[in-house]
C-alpha cells in the first residue's frame, strides 16, 4: 500500500511523494534546478542552468572527478548533478563518491547495488554483526560477499542515510525538447503510471516480454528502452498536429544499469552505463537551457572483472 507522508529529502532540493516499506518511491526535483527555454537574465547577468546526468560510477571517484572537470561542473553557476544509481560497490572508493555527491548537493536514484548494500547493512545491524570483522569467522562467504560486507560496514550513518533517501524514481519535470524527464536506474514499463511501476523492476529490468509486458532482469525478451522509445514515438506522432507542444505529453527516461549495451542514446531513452568500473568509460549527459543535449565521456581504469 502506498503512503503519503511528508518526506524530508536528502538535500532540501526535492518535494515529497509516496513511498512504501521504508523505500522512497518517487521524488520530484526542485523546478528551480531545471533548465528552461532560455537562460534568464537578472541584474545584467545571465543565469544559465544545466543538468549533469552521470552514468554508473561504481566507486570510481577519480574518474568522476575528471569527468566533472571536463564538463566544467559549477554548482554555484547553475549546474545540478544527477546520478542514475550504482554510485557504489565494485570500485575503489565508494565512500568518496557518496561524499562528493553530498558535498555538491547532488541527486541520485537508488540502484540495485545501493539496494543490495543497504539491505545487507540493515541485516548486519539486526544480527549485531555490523561492527564484527568477517575475517576468520565467515569462511563460507565468497570474496565478493566479503567485499560487500566490508563496504556496508564502512559506511557512516550519514552516508547510509543519504543513500537511503535516494528515490527509486526521480521526476525531473518538463525540459524543453524532452518532455517530462524521469530518472531511474534500470527502466520503466511503457504505458504504466510512475506510481504503479514495480520498485524491484525499476532497479533491475533489462528486457520486457513483448506479449505480456512483464519486465525481466534477464536479456531474454525485447530491450525495454527500445519498447519504451517506440511507445513514446507513437504517442508523439498521435499528438503532433493536435497540440502546440506534443513533446510536453511525452516522457524521456535517463537510466543506467545496462553496461553490456553501453551508451545507448535514443529519442526518448538515454542509457548512460558505459562500463567505467570494468575499464570502459564514464559518461555524462549534459542538458542545458533550451534543451540542448551533449554527451561527455572519459576513459576509465579497469577495477573489476
């Protein structure tokens, strides 16, 4: 059942929306952070706005710093940083990535790796093993499990709470040339309202069954983004001659998760996971006033196989 309490967002940048079972389902970005039709001129100065969407970082802080330098990120100058989830795990400095995000008042959605580490941390708190070293005690754990337990243990209360406050769906709002922009980690089922999307699927889907429209984390079925893009394209064409701004009724989804497909830029879906932690690239989608979009990438070291 969906509840509607007034939620306190992680950086005082977001409005309240429903959540379930302690997980923040949907938050809406402060409209003052969203690019408009044209930069505003106030007191003789041009106030531009940019959204910097960043693909799966997976703890690669050095590469993230380089990427932000390459896009000339300037929070005070009107930039807002948005992560598509999987900020942590696998890479060398997950805590550093979280701290950088917090220091820059960034937004992020909850990815499957945040979900896994946070659930693990909660379990460790319940079993009173959060402060107990694993070495020599849990020989049944794989090296990956030990690494994830170490990460869960290393997070401070403030870092963990910031991650807990990340929604599964971030509604950016209306952006020129893009319609309603929504950020999720993995995907959305076309034709289903945001409030009715399955939380687990939003964090894990890769494909959708063409007949049943049931999403799956496996690669068997139609790529969800391809299906979603076709759905939005049909909606756009049906409204093209009946409204002044048909794109206002369309939706564009910015997402990550699918490193095997790598960078995938369609009209209504923008896939930004380009495999940084495995030696690929770290990608930013920069959206400016007027709806101008650009892709910026840097090469990454391989930390994880």
